[in-house]
C-alpha cells in the first residue's frame, strides 16, 4: 500500500513538473497603428514573416491595432490578421477607442470581443481592454472588464495555476485603476505581465510582478518593422526581438517565472488617497451612492424624481433621485456615450448601435427609434420640443421629441460628432472630429456658417468641448491649445490665441453672470476669460490648483459655485466671486463626467468607472 502511494505521488510530481516545464513560443505584436503612415504595410510584412516560422505556437496583439479605431481601419486590420496561419489573440488600446467614430463598439463586433482568456501548456493567459474610450483621460480598464475578470477567476478556482496578464498600458498610474487590476491578478499566481503603448522594449516591476513593454510593430525611421518572440522554457520567459527581414537580435530580457506568493506580501503600495473627503466633511456630504457594473462615459438628465444615465454595456437606466435605487433599465445594442435628455415624458439618447432612441421617462419602455448610418455618440440638445443630435454618419438631425419624426437633417458634417451642441440666437452650434465647426439654422437646418481651425490631424479638432455662447460670440477650446472667439452671426474669428502660460484643452463653461468663460488648463488652473475683451484676457482666477489635467468634461456653475471635474475622480467647488476653493470631493479615481446641478444645495455626479453619487452641500 505504501509503495503504491509512493508511486502515485511520484507520477503526480512528474506530471506536474512536465506540465510546467514544457517549452513553447509565442509572438508579441503591438502598436500596429493600421491607418497610420506605414501601419498597414508593416502589419502585412509581420504577418507574412510570422507565417514562415514553424516553431511559434500563437500570437498576442496588445493594443493600438489602429490609428483612430475607425470602422475601415478595424476591418482592414482584421482582414490582414485573418491571413495569419497561427492562432491569435487581441485586445484594443487607447488609439482603438479614444478617437473612435463607432464609440469603441466596432472593435467588439469585428474581433469578437475586447478581452481574451485561454490556457496553454499549464499557463493561463488573460487580456483586458484599457481605454480611455471616447474621453481624453488616463487609461482605464473598463469596469465591465474587471467584472469579467472576476467571473473568469471564479470559473477557474485553482490559484496555483501560473497566470500571464496582458493589457495595452503599463500597470501603473498611467492607468487610473491600475490597482484594481493588480489586486485581482495578485490574488492568483501571476508570473508575468506585458503591454505595449510606449513603442519600446522595456523591463518593469509592477508591485513585484515582472513587467515587459514590447516595441511597436512600426518601422518608424528604420527600414523594417518588428516584434518580439517570447520563449517559455525551464521557468523563464525570454524576450527576443525579430525584424521582418528575418533578423533575430540578441535576447534583451529574461524573466524568471515563479510563484511570488503575493498573498504573503505585506508591503504597502501606492493607492488613491481619499483624505480630501475627510478634510471637507463639514462642507459636503454623500446622500447616496450607486455603483454600476460598467463604465459610464456621459452625463445625466433629471426628469421629475428620476436621474437618467447610460453606460458602456448599452444600458440606459433611471435612478430614484431620493434613494439612488434603480427604477428601470433599457438595453441598446451598443456602448452609450450620449448624455440623455428628457422633455415631456420622453428621454432621447443615442447609441453606438446606429440608433437614436425615444424612451418613456417613467417606465423606460421604447416609444420610438431612428436608424442612422453609423454610431450616434453625440448628445441631444432639446429646445422647444425638438432634439438636435449629431452622429458618426456625417449627418446632424433635428427630431420631434414626442414622435421621433425627423424635421430636418444636415448631411455635410466632416468627421463624426461626439459633443453636446449649443443653442444660441436660433443657431445650433457644434464641432466635429474632422476639424469642422458648424452653425446651423435651428428651424431649417441650413448651414449659416462653418469654421475650420486649419489643422489636418483630427486629434486637434474642437469636437469635445461644449461651445460657450455669450455677447454675440462663440468660444471654443481644443487640444491644439488655442482658445478661439468667433462671431456668432458669421463665424469669423474675433480672436484666436495660444499661450504657454494658459494651456487650454477641451474643458470650459460660462459664469452665470456671463462675465467669464471658465477654462481649465492642462496645468490645473481654473481661469475666467473676459467675455467683453477683444483678446484672451484673464479677468478672474481661482485658487484651485490641480495636477496635470486632461478631462474634457464641461465646467458647470450655479449662482454661487463653479464645479470643476477632473480626470482622477475629484470634483472641486470654487467660490464664483472670490475664486476660493469651498470644498472638494473625491468620488473615485476615474474621470468625472459633467455633473448634474440641482440648485444651490446639491448635485449628482458620475465617474467613468461607473460610480454615481449624490452630494449635498
């Protein structure tokens, strides 16, 4: 009996060691940027080269597959990758989502998902998306991906199985929720993590997890592009670069693959600090909190006692304003980045599933829907029973709110619309991601004037800001760091300035007394630009000082307070007269969406990672 038991144990040990000692190789390809200058050709070369290799088991592509996440770019990349003779696994990067005309929805439909999980020769491989999707901010692993990760681990309870984790971003504060992913994978036997994003070969240490950044597939200034071959053998992962002319370079990284037993690690690692909430506890308090299981990338609407919101799982839903309890939910077929608007019992909202919806505000039941040519990422503006909304199909529409009937459309939008338009002097004013800026007649849809900022690169478009209209002028800010004042009647430039000391980007708002256009700079300053001056004149300055700041969310104000969103979950309240900071509240570590102001004593605010809070002050 003892001999038999000993034999069984030996067989088990042998089997275990054999399982974990098997050699295999895979290719790590990243940052292909199809749609960029040489992205398509470089990827074709890489696929052709990979097809000549006989000892590669599979390929992992770790994001930034395309330049802009456009439909045609994604379909072209898929067509190229389909010629691979090897199995391949893919996740998106920030370029596949942040400037995406389809609301980061086409990636899922073309590639079948934005995550992957598989097992191979004793290892688990898990890859997640990273964003930011449709809003400029630090990267973020979508909330729904974290929930999915939990489900994967629940279905695979053996914590001893070696895990390799893949994301587009480094697993540090360049992701606003890096710690949520790390805490999850460190609950397992994670032995390696790797990424792209930085376009160079580099070794990292992410809280004790060995990390690798791989080079971009692009040739850049060289004759050939390239990628990395990863060899798993004898408890090591060896990284070796290969160029598509068939040249292997010397191995540049050798990572020991071992169980780090993170469950025993007592070291404290940096985490977001919420001490500011205690500091201002006497000034602002939480009424209720709602945590969604998906990202939220839009603002909200108020209808009677209902807060209407939407998420990136395609849900439009209503919360009770008094309790935060969900009252109803309606499922669309794509991610929603459109801020809902409500009027006379009807909620209007766009979805990346190519529809504009009219929902019953009390029940969430469908009243009408309008088919469009592409995703609808723009937010509806309701004015006198008409909803004005732009899409990604080059069309801007005016719809009857009650019936959904189209009143007019304007079909000459360059690029796609993702903003909330502004109504001013019978004009509907908005920008697009084609460097276009438009003023349409609100009654007929006729183009009254158009302005172009002169850039060829759409990344510089004034498309994310909510235009501010006051004193016969339209004010816009953009990623080119220019602030521009346009004549409201004809669109001619009144002034256009760029200052190194005032690095505006996309966040702006209007004071309730119409004296200032508020701008938030990339350096974290809140300034008031005079609405009467004939130049970019700072007439008001707040004491607020934020760190480096990117979020395009609009600045809001009531009669006494200016509310300033940040990309790190911090909402700041500033005295509208003195500029003093009244209070701050850190909701989460995700980007703050435009808040919903409720008079002088309260507001409801959401963050990109799916958290909604009602604050009273």
